[in-house]
């Protein structure tokens, strides 16, 4: 089996399906919920998994809960995904993802005691 060339790998990367959306990070030790928007859902999920595996808090706003309850109590949950359309610019896709985050913030405001949000 032939090894793919760098040119082929670059082409595959450029033609990949880009998935963004809204996710939340929560800890079973607290009722805090951190909503986040991303234009790269898989990358965000991978960064979170790496943070948990190395016990390195991914964000300063979570550090107190991270220290108190431990990395193992934190989970990553995808709330909604959207796919970047071929005709969308990066900026337009980012705007769509941030709008989706605002909708989720409105939806979740009454459900939780503390809400922290972050847009792209």
C-alpha cells in the first residue's frame, strides 16, 4: 500500500467537512455550566480530552472547580453541530456559530445557577 503524498494529504485537509457548533463543559461536582462556541468541534473535543488526561485546566474560569472536584468530574457535551457550507466564508461561519451560542444561552439561562459563555 502506497503512502499518501504531502500534496494528497493537503488536498484531503482542504476538502474536509468542517463542523462547528455549541458545546458545554460541566462538572458533576457543581451545577456550573460553561457554554462554548467553536468552528472546529473535533479540535475542541480533542483539546478538552487532552486537558483531562494531563489534569491541566483548559480555562481560567474553571480553575477553582477543577482544583476542588478534579479533572475526572468534568465532561464535554456537544449541544448542537452545524456544518460549514461550501459557499460560506470563515467569517460568515463564525458568525453563524456565535449566533447559535447566543440562542443556547437564552435557552439555558433559566435552567442553571451559573452560566459562563465564550464565543469564538
